[in-house]
């Protein structure tokens, strides 16, 4: 095998004994995520009021994700070679400056939709370097037995944001306005940066290559790719994740238009709050339970399948109870699936390789997401929505009898199709023995 061209040695060989340093970082990141959630909700409402279409939503998410996917090989290489704590600090600083740019554009009355695309793109670039550094740091900060709990807590941070920010954003809109919300987001970055300043993250020490040549981003990408290529179970799991991510985001990116097509922004806020409660419940379950200790991969596939039932439920009817309940069910199982999967990866990949391997993992598993964002908006606006409107091709058919017709129903059909196909893909993945049995076939790389 050629999974490593370097001979790294850990700076701190002893395993972490508690989660104290991780908790400090997690609290700082949580406060920052809450601030960013305020801005995200406010911008979503602003974009829909400005355009009234689904495509700008999808394009905003596309510009906010594509650069980070493309930069993953470089980010993963740096996470294994540079100081991970400083990578995270610089990333948070960059995001703070991007938020400040939005504030200035609003102040001078110059904010346009294309500015949001550009700002999302720049924010994605600076955020790309934080994720692999953060993920690889968890293994150095958390005992092996608590990997699942730590992953659950990271999921909880997003859940808390989904609960708090829609309600809080509505109140703040009235009291301090859009600019005030952006300013709060800017201030919260200092909590994340301050938390990182007061902790120490052990860093793997990478020695020179055995052939005397200098390592490059491409050679580091090769290390991560060769590691996965030699382990067909992990590689197959990534292709499964790529398909699930495509189907999940193909419809999920249109949640705003699905609700706003028939209901006011306050209803969208309520739906997102209910979603947040569902994700918080899933995150609490994962952080308390820690996930299964054996047969984790079948559990991951099962959790994803249950999540897709929620996606189907969300698209069934226009009544906001359906998207609220369905999406809450979906995001309840996402932390369970994600946390359990992360525990497998943290156990099977040695800490000094995790930056590079995790970056290739993220790049492959998310490779289909930009395509989903690119096609979802136009398909909703030009195909599915016209089909399900009054006088549309499917009006008067069994489809209209089951799913109703009118604004947003075409997007509802997209939700249902995505969920059904994802369940079929999950069944195919489970029937693959290399994926299903990879825990037994691959030895643990982390002691404890």
C-alpha cells in the first residue's frame, strides 16, 4: 500500500483523558454559529422578497459550497502540516470580515442579489480551511470512547441555531433591523476566536518524505486517495454518501421556496424552529448515547433511510404541518447517522492522516452536491412547478389528487422523489458486503 509518503509522529502521544478543551472550542463555535444563523435566516427572507424565485436560493447555496469542496485537498494537506488551531482562527477571522462587508453594503444601501453570491463564494473559500482542521482536532482532544458524543455535540450546535435564530431573527428585525442582525453576527466571531486562543490543540509532527522530496498538495491528496482506494469498503461508503447528499440537497435547498410559496416568513421561521427541535433531539440523543459500539455501518444506513421517510412526509401536502413534521423527523436522524459514521472514520484513520483523508472524504461525498444546487432551482421553476399548477400537465391526474396542485406542489413532488430514490440507494448500499462489513474487515487505527 502507498497510503503514506511521510513518517509522521504525534507531538503528544498520550491519549486525551477528558473533553475539556473540546468543550471550550465547541462553546465558542456554538456562539458564532448562532450569529451566522441570524444572518442566514435574514438573507433567505431578503432574497425571496427580492426575487420570488427558487433559483436564487439554490445559487446562493451553490456559491457557498462549491469553493470549499474544490479546496478540500489543499485544506486537508494544511490541516496535517500547519497549526490546526491557527487555521481555525484565520478562518473565523475571514468569515468575520465577510460579514462586515455585508454590513457595509447594507449601510450604504448597495446590497444586491449578486453581492450575496459573491459573499457566499468568498465565505466558502475561507471556511474550507476550518472544517478539516476542526474534524482532525477532535481526535486529538477527545477520548476514543467519546468520539460519538463529540460528533453529536457538533450536530447539536447546528440544531440550537435552527431553534433560536428564526424566533430571535424575527424579534431583532423589528427592534434593531437587518443591519443590527449583521452586526451581532460579526461580534459573535470574537467568541469563537477567543475560545481558540485559550486552548492548545496537539499537532501531528510530519517529518520529511523518505525519498527526500518536498511534499505538495497533490502528493498529499494522493496520500488520502490511496488510503481510501486500498480500502474498498470506505470508498464504497463515500459513493453512497455522495448519492444521498445529492438527493437530500436536491430537495432540501428548496425548503424556503416550498414554505414561502404559500405562507409568510413567520411560517418559515416556525418550520425551521420545529426542525431545530428535531435536530436538537437527535444531537442530544447522540451526545448522550454515543451511538452503537458495534455494527455501526448498518446503523448508519438505517438512520439515513428513516431520515428519508421524513423527507417524503415533508413534500406530501402544502399544509405547513407536513414540512415541519417531516423535516423535524429527517433532521432527528441526521445527527445519529452523521455521528455514528464520524466515529467509524475517527477510529479507522490514524490521527496524523486524518486531515488529508478527511478532506478527500469530504470532497468525494459532497461531489454531487453542486450539481444538485445547480439543477434544483431551474427544475423547480421551469418543470415541476408548472406541471403541478392549475392547468398544468399533471393537474387533474392522480398526482394532483394525492399531492394537491398550486404553488409549491411541484417542489413537494421533488421532495418525495428524492426520499424514495434515497431509500432504494440505501438498500443497495446495505446489500454490498464490503460496505456492510467494513468495521470487521478494517483494523482500528486509534488505540483505546
